[in-house]
């Protein structure tokens, strides 16, 4: 019999949600960086094996919103539990429960859903500290299992996967077995480009970066893609930083994005990037919709 269901992945920013899901699927679908607000939308990531189909709902990190985009992201995270059969709550190896995790714990405690807690990044601490971390959460009744893992090295990830299966009901496969996400290729292309911008730009710039794929067409010989995309910034000064001296930064972003796009699409990619300013777009409803946040 097949185990199947929807697992909402919850946690504050930068605890390794996307790293874990990319490892579970063996594919890079969610983008990864050390900047907050890396994941801005819900992404369904579909795990298949012989006896299970798990639809992971990758959500933005839960934090206090500062603009309409932040409101959207927080609502996406909270609304995802309405689709879920099970919650996967991820924390990192911090030696205390901070204010953001306290808020998340209060939210999860009000739900009528089983919660599996994964303590991530145990590769960054001494093994003797792991029991101390578990003790921080062991008295929370709504948490059914606590599993220390490392998403980056893979330690205990198989155990986590087995545990999730144990708590899911028997049911149908909701998606064909060759599906790995509900998002379009254009969406993933835009996310890969945004990841390279996040990775390379200074701290104050990435929050205001948005990417729109303007065109994506197969080459005449059918062996590749011609892709054109616009990187939007909120300030004129940020546009200059994204371009870089003599175009050095935009070239770096383009080269890195091209490398990942060719791996994802398994085709040769010719990528053109443009940079435009759209002031305060994160606080404009119409612009959020144009950028796909709706």
C-alpha cells in the first residue's frame, strides 16, 4: 500500500528548509542562500519512491513582515498548514529557543496536526550537545518525534524520511511519478537567477531584488534555450551595484546562473539579463502580482 500526503515545512529563515528538500528530492528546486527571504512563495516539491509519495510544501521562513511582500510570505507559510496532513518543523542547532521560534511554537501548538521536529545543522556542533538541544523541545506535547539531522551532509535524513512516512496515511499518488514540483520551468529559471543575485550582492540589496523571465524560447536547432530576464531593484543606487563596475557584477550573476540553468534544463543556455528600477515594488499590490506573488 502507498503512503501519501502533504507535509508543510515550517521554520524561521535560514534553518535549512530548502537545503533539506533539495537533498530529499535529489534535485535543486528551491534556491539556497544565507540571506533572509530566500524562499518567497510556496513550492510543492514531490518525493516519490516505491511505497510513498510525499508532497512537501516548502514555505517562506516565518518572520515579522515589514512590507506587503512580507505579509504575503507570512500568510503563505500559515496557510500552507491548511493543506497539510503533517507538519515538519525545522530548527537549527541554536542552544536556546529564540523569540521567532517561540512564536512558531505558539502557532503550531494551536493546530490539530502531528508535528515532527528536525533539529538541523548538527554537523556544526559537538555530538555531546545534541541531547541538550533535544531537551529544549522534549516537553512540547504536540511534537511527536524529534530527529537531529544535517541537511548538508545527509546525516539522519533517511531516518527523518522514514519517520514522515510512518505518520502519513495510506492514499493515492496525487501527481505522476515523474513530477518533482508543481512550479513551471519559467518560475524555477527566475528563482535560479535570483539565487545568484542573492549570493553575490551586498547585504542591503537582495531584499529588494525581483526577477521576471521575459522570454524563454528554444534555439532553432532545438539543442538549447535563449532566455531573457529582467532583474528589478528598488533603488537607483542598487541598480548600479547589481550592474557592477564596467558590468562586472551582472556578468558574474549571468555566468553563474547560466551554469545552473544548463544543469537544470539539460540544455545549452544563452542568457541575457537586464536591470531595471521599480521603486518600492514590495509595497505595491499590482507589482507583487506582476512578479508572481498572488
